[in-house]
């Protein structure tokens, strides 16, 4: 595909320069080199700013590769923030790829789905806060409401809290965006509850950073006033 006679693995995601995506790409590239495969990373920056023409141009990246020539494809759907991006990628991959396709972190019908163990991670995190620190008022910021991974992590949080006999009221959970944009909204919601949170767990590190920055701007000391935890 790339003119050197080697098979090529396609990787499709958004914002490859940030933590998880960067580590994932480096791992794929390293292992592919060991197996003598090429790697073609197809990425976009998503919809940012007020210039929609930039976003429309960005979407054309998903039309460039010869999908039929990939020997395997890895898609990370939950990094594609815009629904239009997800639809475009899924349409191209499902209609044109003739190879195995892996969906990382999100289940897609017809693909090989690679999922994280949300249960053990959440169990350990809540156990640490409740047993080691004696916290009772723990809040949770999930990802987008329409995201399967978000719903699973929220469900695991609620089950673990119930296991320790801790009630969760409406101001202890909120859906986020897996990005930095809703830190203020989350803090407004959590802090408007009956009690100040002992800890806030976020469904990924980007939201945890956003919440931490917002609380620091409001004069809170972390973790002395409110502990913050992120997720992969």
C-alpha cells in the first residue's frame, strides 16, 4: 500500500497528540515495526473554534486512504467528538474495508471490540477513597451520555457506592464530554449539592484536569479540600 511491499495497519482517531491517543499510537507503531508492518495513522483535530469550514475540510481526511488495501484497521471511536466524524468513519470502514477491524474502547457491531476492565478500576478507586480515607460524599463525572463506555463507568460507580451503603443524590453525578470543556459546569453542579464533595472521580484524565483547574481557580486546595481522581 505504501510502496515498500509491507502490509499496512490503519489507525483512525482524533487528536493524536494528547495522552491516551499518543501512547496508543506509539505502542501500535512499535509493535508493528517488530512484525514488519507499516502503520498509517489517519487523524483529525475535530471541530474547534467558530470556523465551520475548517471542520468541513478536516473531514475530508477520512476520504483519502485506500481502505480496500489495509491489512487491518484500528478505530478509536470515542476520540471522535463530532457525530459527523463517527458516521463518516464508520461508513467508509464498513463499506470499503476487506480486512479485520478492531474497535478500541467502544463496541461496534461487526468489529472486533477491545474493551477496558472498568469494574476492577472503579472498585479499587472507590475502595481507596471510602476505606483508606473515610470519604462518603463522592461525586462522579462521566463522559457523553450517548457513549457506551460512559454509561458503563457510571453504572459501575453507582453499584460500588451502593455496595458501601453510600447514597448518591442527583448532584453527585453528571455527564461530561471526555475533554476539557465542561469543568466549570461540573463544579457548579457538584458544589450546589447538600454537602461539599469529599472527592470527585472523573471518567478520564482530561475531565479530571478540567475539574481540578476550575476548583483551584475557585480557591480550593487539592487534594486537601477535595480529592480528584481520573480514569484511563
